[in-house]
């Protein structure tokens, strides 16, 4: 009965919702001709949980009839010890995406402006639009970096927040520490500068910014980090913010109560305990990243170094055809038609399969990029 009694015209939503683009998730892997296929479109960690992490999560599963610790006390204490940051300068949530949403909800409303580089993380336009604020997108430089001068010049009296993604998703480029220091001197202290370091553990460039160092001197700096990528907990949703006490308190006010399950909290604590093993896996991925970049260059492809667990292939108008060729071989890459494709560094076999796709492409399809 209810199907025939809907009154869509009487349902009112916030006007901000009209401006929200849909988040396009990485495609699920599909079997091609019965062969296995691999999802290298979401920058996930390819390795399954370590036994200790799995055991901690399983123990927590047994008490799923109970609410989790609302304040995530044990996790905050473990993070505090690990990062050398007091607990009141930390906030956790269901992924760093949730923490970012909370932060924007705490700071922005209609009439405000949020500046970020573009192209960058696809969640930004959505998260900003949801608050009713206006997104000011500043084009990346031709080599895929943040144009910090242009971003500083875009600041107005309406600017509330600036988002800096380093390494940038999808280009893999980092912002340098000295450049960000200069940027912070140029930006009013009343503007929050959010440094999204989702891929920090994969960075090997010594001049790259370290947000946690920077936040100690700058009360308007907030750092976002996550357990989703290097620590392999994408499916459990644990992320964090590091920043001034005042900002962290504002984030907490906006958080959905009990948003971080006990399973997630326990797995994150166990991951910190197992950090040495997890970072060894990260080292393996960083090694594979070099192997992929070198191999692609040998194949005549112009590819930039990446400081994250993915590579950006600036295929321009060939992007869609290349993504289709990869899919036919069982690899789901992230395609931004007309711009480029992002491919996650996976296990060695997956990466080798990707290089085979590129070899085939060189032979049968088009001439190499560049
Ligand atoms: C993957 C990613 C995140 C992490 O999101 P979670 O919600 O923590 O899983 C944040 N920022 C960027 C740029 C990312 O690519």
C-alpha cells in the first residue's frame, strides 16, 4: 500500500543536496572468462589481516551485543603514545572520511568557502557540498602538484577551511615541508588547514611535509590519518584527526555516537602493536612501486614517481580504452575518462599482470604515452 502513497513533492531536502555529486566507488572485481580478477581501483592494502589483528577483532565480535566504548579511550591512549601527541589533541572516527565530515560540519555552512586542489580525493567535493559551503577548486600544476601560491591567492574572507592532500590522490605527488611552512605564513590563522595524509606511511621523499610535526607549531593545522591504507583496515573504518584541543572538541561534538565499533577499535589497537610487521608489508609495496615505475619507463611510458600506494597514468583520451583493456585482462583500475587512470600497487603477481597489460597495449593498441 505504501508504494502507492508516496508524495515526493512534499518531501523537502536541504538545497545543498542538489549540488552533491555521487561518490563513484571502485568497481568490484569481476571474473573474466573464469579467470581471477583483481581490484586495483581503491588503493586498498592487498594483504589480509595479520593473525594477531584478526584475533583481536574476533574477540571483540563476541561482545557485539554491547555498545562500544563511546570515547575510544584505549585506542586514543595507544595513538597518543605512538604519535607522541596528547589524547586531547586527537579525535577518531569511522574512517578519516567521517572525521573530515565532522570537521567540516563543525566549521562550515552556506556562504563559507573551502579551498582544495583539483584533481584530488573524490570525497572532498561531496563533503564540502553537504555543509552548504562553496568549493573553490584550484587546478593542480601541470606536473600534478598543489599550486600553493594559487591556493593562497584564492583565500577570501569567506574561507573557512583549506584541504591539502599529500601525497595527492590520484597524482601521488607530495607537498614539501618548507613549501607548506611558507603557505601557512601566507594564510590567515583563522583558516583551518587540513593536511590529509592518508598515504603518509608510503612516503619516502625526505622533503615531504610531516603534518604531525607541523601541527605542533600551528594551531590552525589539522592532520588526517587513517588505518585504511597502510594498516589494511579499510573495511573496519578507523581514521583520526590530530590538531588543537579546540578543534578536536568540535569534531567530537559532531560525531555520530558509538560510530567506531569495538571490533574496529580493537583491531586498530592490535595493528599499532603489530606495527613493525605491517610496516614491513608497506616496505614491500614501496619496493613494488619502484619496480612498476621502472618497468613502465622501460616500456616507454612517461610516469611520475609516486609517494603513495598507487600510480597515476596520464592517458588523457586513451584512458577509457586502456581501462577496458585492463578489465579484459582481469584488472579493475580507476578510470577518470579523458584524464587518466589510477592503479593501486598490489601484490607482485598483480603488478606483473598490470605490466603485461601495458605491454599488450603497446603492441596492439596505441603508441605509448608521451
Ligand atoms: C583513502 C583515502 C582516505 C581514507 O579514507 P578512510 O575514510 O580513512 O578510509 C582519506 N583521504 C584520501 C585522500 C584517501 O585517498
